[in-house]
């Protein structure tokens, strides 16, 4: 079920991953993460989505899309992680975040890219 | 003699159609008229005549004769004949009514064509006198009176009313069913008849000289040189044949859909290059011979076999519709002049 | 042998011998499924497809007709599919003009290497034609008895 | 118009030609018949060029040009396109033909007058408008209304090929001949289907359209040929109505000069030219403007291609009614 | 009515598992014309063929329908079977109930029903089959090899060895191809030049081989056994018959700034040049894009210094027409363009090099004389990072190729090993996704790189390479350690994917040979006919058919040669009897068919016919040359009257199939 949701939101087929690790090689936030981009993919594929959802690591993804850009198999880990984050939001029933609310949610430690990413994400 | 107001025509048609199919001439999208099955809303055409003749009623362009079913290596026969049901055709002009006699002589003499016969038996023909003949009309040349058409019932139309005169038992029986008709005086239509006859007098070919044709004229006409010039520009299409009320040739073909075979007949035209083609080839190899065949048949061969009756009724359809404007009148005139 | 089932369309696929027929074989070799109501007729080249064959198929009960040939530029006979392309474009346009559902006819270029494309094309075409339902506008009732 | 007859006489008299292909007087004013005249006397007696010389004579040349001696033919602009197309297809022997081009302002025929409302016609007076004498009195009708359908959308006054010209050479004229096609294209498929069913269901397969058509000049038509596998003589089924007309239109694709004879001769008034024009319009739009019979060198679009031709799916996306 | 025998094949369980073969043979026995119907385990086996032969004789069969695998597989087999039994081979039709039925359907009832319908269609067709006789056409006993790399060279040598004439067309000034640029070969580490150049010399000296170097194929006409090829011999502006290859001109030419393609632009050459010392033919070529004399008429130094008087500034391209019986495509490969891979900094830093460039940097004849030096500063690199699968195994997109380029794992191991061997002070990292080493002594070779030479093989991929302060900052993942690595490298070597040469696509169009979506030539059968194109008379050699290493290429080159030899050793070829045929009685003489015939097989004659009433008619009618007609059928549709029909695929046959399928 959850896997279908992730697939539907992300439009990504994690089975296409050939485990090359280019995503993790590209990731600027690698060391901040509990799970690394290549692990997102394999965890989604093996159904360990709840673990992912519970991990703080998914919020350290900056949505810089380097992995999307570089992935040779069009697996696009950032889309998956985005989908997992959305799944969390939906679960909480908070899928109605508006751009106006974002400034209030900011704190000093939040990286600039994450703010940009949030805008990018919610302006749609 | 009965009558009904023109404004009430619809109720008359409805009454006739109550227990049978009724065909009446209606205008198509291009303003020409065709016999169509009457239904609520059908409007009677005011044209002189239909594009296709009334022969379709008994001798449709395509008619299934029988079927075969092939299962494995077994063949069984299937009856495909339409069930017999009575029907009426309204608005048949004098010329077309005469054409039925000509067709009857072909189809109803032994061996009787049972498909034709069945339809013929079940029809009630309601003819209609010609109010406004066309310049192409020349039925009078064949002794047909456009003011007094035959048929099971004869009708006349004046400005206000349709007059109805049953002629046969079938006609009487139908009339008895039609309570919408009211009694009328025979004298009421005399004026109309006279008017029609007066117009008929003025028809350019109304008194066409047919003396060169008829029984026993084969030798005189067959090898005449005029045929070549007359047929020269003939396209070899079947228009004249298919709109002609007296053409009665057909071809028998089969259609195999892989499971059943339908044997059907369809109109054929002696103008076609493959008409009566046999294994030895084409008995009439050029268009001249095919052209000659058509007119010789109408004007000589048929009369030879039928007490001098011509197989043309002067409806004038071919005069209007031939793509190159060759027609029976031109043939009659040219050959007639040639024999003088 | 009649198998009881719901109505499924009859699909005729004309495949050129060199590319698409081989592509169809490849989709078989790779066990890529497509519905059984697709029946393939082998022709030497897409340019062998006479419009009469397409009409014939509809007459005889086909609900959809598809032509598969080599990709333009790859014709085994150099130019055949270019001619086929024009012929089919005009024919389909005429059918459309007569009000006959345009989705019933299709041309796809399928190379000998595109087994997957062949199967996908057939699946999609069957889906499209199934959605359209029976061919009514270009039917011959004598063939439906 | 008298000059045409004089030219016919002159050509025969001078021995330039041994025969003349023209139009012969009929029993009425309107029923002219294409005819071959072999002597001055015949021409004097029967030759006529009038408002009713609508018939396209070019197809007769297939047979006539193969006979002994030279034949003169009179060609109106639209006829000359057929004449050229037949030459391109090697169907006629040009060296046996003396082509005389004649200008034309549009033609009428009995049926077109009847459609305009005349019945019982006995004579006509040509002028600004036409005065038609009938059994039931005179009728005045606008010439425009009485013109043949094909003349109402005349595409060209240019005589493409000729040995001699009577009157002026003309030019291609602007024509909205595709308007009717476009109107149909704009309908929904259901409307189009209904339209064509109404029209084609009247077909009696008399073959007039085919036999008059200069492009339909096959030695043996597939529909007449038992070996072809599609032979049929009658419209036994609505399918066969469609089949005949689709295939006929397809066979004349890019060869049809749009001379309009098919619609003129159809006894059932089926607008057959709309089928041919559809193909012409499609070709113009998809492969570039092409007019069959307009020249000697162009390659017919169906015997030609470009690498970047549109795919057949183009018809799904092109204008016309949406699904 | 034919007497038809139906033979349903089980193909073991391939067909029988999903199709009820008994039901099929029983149902088809009911079809009109069928006098015998049976099924058997393997129709193509000797016993199966014997069965067919026996039944032809027993029942006097006039037509045979085999329901089996694709006709592309065994049509010929069964045709021969029937021929042996005295039946015309074209009286056989195959119903494809394996590839197009049993293998694609799961439901047995459905598949059985379809098999019956396909059988019916074949029966309907065979009803209308007519015996056909194949004509013959002579074979031109000369072969053309397009591409002068190791594949082309080997093919040509093998063909020439068998005694046939063979021409090599090579677009570069010298033959030799990619292999000339390679330093050492895996897994033996022989010097590539040492094993290649003798073969190049053999070619030049073999009297059966003619080399058209610096030439390209311009047009191909004809068909198997009778190809007519136009070859464009590009102007070298040097008379090759006079040039001695002394090289003096290449030293004196004042235009020194021409990127040297042999060294992949890592150094420069002159405007007049000989690609490398062992070039064959060893003659100079003037590069018209750089030559001052050709560009603006000022210079002429080479002409002045040439003792042989070989320089000819007015030389023009020459078009040569040759006839061949067979053509071999050996157009080879190229590494893909790496400039699109910004993340690896290929365009940003000269120290990020492709593997082929690395070969040149290691090669004694290369720009550095064989000492490994960084292109940027000429210093010795201490840390070298190799990245594998650059552009290979990509999912669609424009950047990469979906396939594995096959040779990269091995040459990267070779590079890594050579580095460590020559310069033990270097740290060598190889980032890999998978290491693929199937092949004789291949895995051993790779293991040696790891075990003996201490190359660091890291499972993971480089994410980005950023040039910074003369170093290359490499960021990569180590998937097994689950950590991200940051390496300051001196040099990065990218194992670029390989792709077919760009000239292959237009060539394939000329040859009417099919290609796959990646522009590799398609083979007639992936397993059984790997060196033949589906187009008769066209053969495939080397990497133009798919990625290959040298041993494989040489093996395939030999195989292609043997196929060519087989073809050329025939005096005559049987023509395809399925050719177009006009019915003269119906022909309009309109030339429509002639206009669409791609082979010029149709001509017209004026012929007398009997007309009605003892007249004669002279009519223009079409004639088809059956030796030239290839049977595409374009003419049959162009023909309005249906006079033109195609034997074996006649209008009525196809319609009969349509009818059988649709009923």
C-alpha cells in the first residue's frame, strides 16, 4: 500500500536502480544523513518505508536534485524522498502547508537550500 | 370514386400504412424524389417522377436467392427468401404502371420467377396521374394515357383534393379499409384529366414515330451503320439500365463470408463489358454491339416475343440522366429517319 | 472450437517481413504477452499493403487494422515504407472523413529489435479498439451472420 | 462560340486533321453529346459549342488518339488538366492530337436547370441571366444558380496544353473549392458518418462516375475483374457502397484533376467530388500544393515521398472535429 | 482445389504446453481442401521431415501447411523437405504458432483457438499458392569490406586467403582503426601495435586485397551477388603513386597547430601529415582545413621539399564504381562524447581524460613518449581515479547508452595494473558498479590487479569531480563501507561508453540493412546467424554489430569472412521467385509502378494485342525483370487496375488470409 503511494507520488520505479551509488557520490548532505540516497532507494524497494518515514534523515535531504540529475537509471532518489516526506505529511493530515506559512516555520539552523526547496515544493 | 383533402394526405397514408408497408415518392436531400417507406413526417414529392423507377418494388437491385452453409465438408441449404407481406406503392406514374406489365411478361411466364411473383402478388399499386409532365415525357408515344394511369387504384391530384378510384379487387379491398376517404363525383376530375391531356399534346416527343420498329424489324435494323455513330460516345455505364423501369436483366453472384455462402441476384446491364460474358469471351465485344443490344431489345426483340409491345414506356428517365445525353429518343429518331 | 468469453475485438496486424514480423517474433521469443485476438499477416514490405486489404478486413469482421513496418529510413527495400506512409495517411484521413473511427486504423514502425515495442503497441491498440467497441460503421452485415 | 465551330470546319477542310472531337446537338437545347465528326458536312449539321458543352472530352482521346490519322479536340480549361494528366500517364498519343483550347465562363446542363427549378423545358435564351422557356411558361434564372457544380468552384481558366487557342489564355483563379470539404471536416465524426451514409446510400452502382472519369481509365477496373478478389457489381451492402467509393477515390488520388465530371453525371446527385477533393486538400496540406494535370514534370505525390513526411498519426492531431 | 496436408508441430513443450496440438490438427482437418492432418513432437527433426515427405507421397499432397515456429526460422527447412518429396517448395505455408501464439499467450483455450485460426489462414493462402520457380543470377566474385579496423582487416585477409578479390574502404588516411591507438591489450598485455601492424602490412601486400584508404562509400545499388557500389576517393592532394612516405613534408610544413587526431588532440601535427609511423598506405595527406596553400593559395612548402613531386594541390575527389558480390560492414565504434558529463569535469580540467586518451598517454608513440604525465602541467600523477560505466548502462536519456559497453572493465583493470606496475608510488582507485569479466583469463587478470598490484577497487560511483588548486576533488560513494569518500586526485580517467561509428547509420540506409535503436547493425538471427545482416549479401564484422573486445572482433571477422567465402564460391544464386508480375491484359501502361520501384526492375514495351473483331491494338505494357525485382510489392499498390501482382503474396492470397482471420 505505502509502496504504491510512494510510487504514485514520485512516479519513480525503484527497481530500475542498479546500485551504482552515484546518488550517494553526488549528495552534498551525505554525512548529515542517517540513511543515504542509495539507501532510500533500496529501502523503498524492499518496503522499509516506515523506517524511512520515522527517520529524521529524510528532512536533511536538501532537494538539490543532484542525484536526480546524475542518476543514470532515472530512479531519482530525491523524488522518492520527497514522496516519503509527503507520505509523512499526509499521514499527519498536514498536507495543506501554504507558502505563506513557511516564513514562520523557519529557524536559524535551517540551510538556505532547504528554504528554497520548500518554496519550490509548495509553490506548485 | 373517393377523395380526400390534400391537407389530409397524411391521414390517408397513415391509414394505408396501418397494416402494410407503404412506399411513397419523397424528396431526398438534393430535391430529387425516391420511393421511400412512408413514416410519420414523410412528405409526398411533387416531382414528375422518381429517379429510380417503381420496378424496385418487385425487382430490387439486390435480392438474396438462397444460402449455403459450409460446416467442415458438409454443405446445407438455407432459405433466404423474404417472408411474404403485403405492401402498397403510392404515386406510381402511368409509365411505370405500364412497365409492370412489361416485366410481368418476363418474370411471370413459365418458368415463373417466384421471387418476383411473390412480391407482385402482395402489392397494391396506387397510381397517380401526371399533373405536370416534363419535356422528357413521351409515354403517349406508347399509347399510355398520363391522365388515366392503371393500377389497383388510380389517383388524381387537383389543387385541393386527391381523388381515389379503385380499379381491381385488391384496390376495392384497400379502399374499404380507408375510412378517411369520402365519396366523390367522377366528374370532378374530368377537368384535371383534360388539362393533363392538353399538356401531353404539347410534349415534344409525344407522337414519336415508331413505325421503323416493332415485330420483324431485326434484319432491317441490325446492321445499320447509324449504330456506330450513336454508340460512339457511350461510356458503357449502367445509368440508363438501372433507372429504366423495364430493364430486367440480372446477374447471379455469390458472396462467401467464410461460413455461409449467399447466392444473390443483382441488376446487370447489357451496357457493361462483362455482360453475359462466357468462357469463350464476350459475345458483344464492342460498345456498339452492346449499345445496339439494349435498344434492339426494347424496340424489336421484345415486341417480337410479346405481340408487338415495346419495352419502353416513355418515362424519359434516360433522357435526363444519361451522362452523355444519348437516349432512346435519339435512337428512335436517328434510326427512324434512316429507314425512311 | 469456440471459447466462451466476452466480446473481444478482432485485430488484423499486417507486418512487414523484415522488421515488424521479426519484431513480433522477438516479442514471442521474449515471452512478452499481448492479446490473442491480434492475428498477424506477413507481407514482404509495408508498401505491399493495399488499402483494399484494410477495407476487406473491416468487411470480414475486423474491428481494428494495424500496419507495422520498418522505421522510415530502415526499409529493407529502401523506400517502401515511405510510400506506405503516404498511402496510409491519406487512406486513414479518408476513413476519418467518412466518419469512421480513426482509432481503428494505425501504423506503427517496429524494428526487428523492438519486440517490446511490438507487444506494447498491440496491447495498446487492442485496448483502444476494445474501448471503441464493435466496428459498426464499416461493417458488412453479411459477414456477421 | 461560333468561332469554335468555324475552327472545326477549318481544321477538317485544311486536312490538318481527319476527325474532330466535339459536342453534337441534341433533341433539346441542353442534351449535347460528345461526338467525333469526320466531315465538314457533319460538323455543319451537328457541331455545337454552347453553354451546355460541359462534357470533358479528354477521356475519349485514349481510344481516339490510337486510331489512324490526327484528331482535333476542343478543350476547356478544366478539360486540359485531364488532357495533360492522361499524357503524363502515357494514356494518349499526343502526336495524333491537335488540341484547341477554348475559354469558358462556366457550363450548365438540363439537370442543373432542373435543380434551379425549371421543369418542362423547351428552350433557353442565354444572356446576363437565362430565360428558360417551358411547357408551363417562361422562367428567368440567374446564370450563377444554373451553373454546374463544378463550374461554381472553377479553379483555373488556364489551358495547360494546346496547339492552338481560341480566345485568351487564362490564369488560375482563386477558388473556395475546399470550403465544402472543410465544412465536413469541421463536423463531428457522427455527423460526417450520417452525411455520407445519406449520400452514399443512394448509390446505384451505375458506374457513371467511374466511366466518365478521365482518371478512371483502367483497361479493366478492379471492381469488374473477378480475378481481383474485390469484384462486385451491385451495392449489396452499405459496406460495398463505402468500399467502391473509397477505393475509387483512392485510385484517383493525386491523379484526379478535379474536373467535376463524377458529380455532374451522378444520377443520384451524390457529391462525389467531395471525396476526391478531400484527398487533394490533404495532399496540399501534408505534402505541399499539387494540382494533377497542371504540368508535365511534377511527380505525383503518391509516387513520391519526403524523408520527413508526417506520420499517419498526423490525422489524429490535425484540425477538424475533435474526438 | 488443392490437396493439403497439415502438420502441427509440438516443438517439444514450446507449443504443446500452451496449444492443444491435437485439437488444432483435428480442427484443421475439417477445412476444405485438407486431406491429411496430424501433429508431431518436432516437425523440423529428421523424423518430422520424413513424416511430411511420406505423407506428400502417400496422399499426393499439392500443398503443405506446417503449424510451427516462425517461418523466419524453418520455412526454408520445410521448403527443402517438400522439394525432396517432389513438391514445389513454394507450395508450403507456415502458420507461426510458436513466436506469435504459444509463447505470447498463457490461456490454453485462447492459444488453441488462435492457432487454429492461424492454421486456417495458412490453409486459405496455400489454396491459392502456385508453384514458383526461382531464377538465377550470377555472383560477382569480389567482396567489399567497409571499414579498415582490425575487424575489416581480418575479414579482408581471410577472404583474400580463400582466393577472392576484396576491397577495403577506409575513411581515414590509414587502415588500422582504433587498435592503432591502443597501447597494450588485455589480458596478455601484448603491445597492440606489435600484433596489428603486421596484419596491416599483410593487407597492403596481399595481391587479392585492394585498399581504398581515405575513401567513403557514396552509393550502393543492386542486390546480393550483384551490388554496384560507388566509392568516393577523397582528395589527399598527394599523388599516392609517387609519395614514398619519407615524411619530409610533414616536418617542413609551417602549419604546426593542427590537433593530432591520432593522439586525440593531446598534441599537434602539421597540415600535411602521415597519421603514424606504421600507417598503411604510408603516404602523406594534406588536411584542406588547415593547409595555407589550399585555403588561400600561399605557401607551397611541401611541394617544394617533395623530392618525388607527389604534391598535387589540384587533386579532386574521385568517384569509383565497383561491382561486388558481398559487402561486409566493419564500421567499428567510437567512445561517446564526454562533454555532456559535467559532473566529472571532463570539459573543465585537462587532467580528466577518457580511457582512450589514457592509452595515448601511456603509449611510447604517444604525446608524452610513454611517460605518464598530467596533460595540464606535465607532472607525474600520484593519485589516479578511474571511473567505470561513464555513459554505459544508462536508462534512456540523451546522455548515455542503455547497454553495457563490455570492454571497459577489462581495459580499466589493465590501465590500473599498468599504472601500478610502472609507477608503484601511485594510488589507484577504480570506482565500479559491477566488475564484469567473463572471458578466458579475464577474471584472473582483474584479480591480479587487486591482489598483486594493490589497485583500490571501490564499489560505488563518483558523484562529482571538481578541479581545485591543481587537484581534482573527487567525491564518491563507497557503498560497501556506506560512506562518502573525498579523494584529492591528480588525474581522473573516465571509461567512456562506446557507440557505433556515426557513418554506420547512413551506410545502413544505403545497404538497406536494419539497425537497432542504438545504431548497431542487426544480425539475421541473434544466435544462429550472428554475422549476417537480414539483408542478403550484407555481413557484419566487429563492433558495428555490438560492443566487442579484440579477440571477439577477430573471431567474428573470421566468421563473416567465411560467410562471404561461402557466398562467393557459388557461381549463381537462386533469385527470390516471389517477384512482381504484371497481367498485360489489364496493364494501363501508366508508369505508376515504374515510378515507385526502388530497383528499376520495371520497364515498358509497346506490344500488340488482339482487339475485338479481329483488330490489333498496340498497347504500352509493363515488364518486370525478375532477376532485379526483390519482391517488395510497392508496384502492386501503385497499380490502380491491379494488373501488377506479387507472386507468393498475391492480392488474393493476402485477402484469403484476411478472410480466414476475420471470419
